[in-house]
């Protein structure tokens, strides 16, 4: 009988932990989904479409020498706008969507930086990589 009550208590404790963990994960996924929806709205809104360029340029101002390498498993995505005509900085926002929901906006260097540091092969085929899942 004692074993059965111990087992029941452990089962209830483990179930509670798993339930709380599941709720946190679901909450995080919904938060990331909200970010994705906001980014998507930017590409469709005449008054917000300029935010694409701001997001693309903001990443270039970061001191990447102190950044930690991140490994994630997800898919390359792009949000495009056809509201305005312009270069990729103004019309496309590339990002990685991790399988756990997190969204990482890609900071693509300016063309002259790509050439200067011989990074052409790393960035020239981003569009083709969108087809690889």
C-alpha cells in the first residue's frame, strides 16, 4: 500500500511538471508565432514596409565579433513585399524559423562587405536554399 501511495504521489508530481513545461513551451510557440505574424504584416502594410530596410540594416550595426555561434534546426524563410520596388534590403527579410518556434532574422552583409570578405558563396544562393526543406 505504501508503494502504491508513493507511486501515485510521484505520478502526480511528474504530471504536474510535464503539464507546466508543456504550457511554457506552448506559450513560447504562440509568442514566436505572434512575432512571425507581425513581421508578415510589415511586408503587407504601406506605412510599415520601410521597417524591412530598418531591420536589415540594424543587423549590420551589431558588433558580431563578440557573438556566440548558434546552432538550430529549422527552415530558411523569406518575407517579401511587392508594395514597393527596391533592392533586397528594402523588399526581403530572410530569417530562420527554428523547429521549436524561435525566429532568427538573418543579418546579411552589404554587397561590398560580401565581396571584401569573400562571402559571396555564403549568401548568393539564399533564394535557392528556400526550396530545401
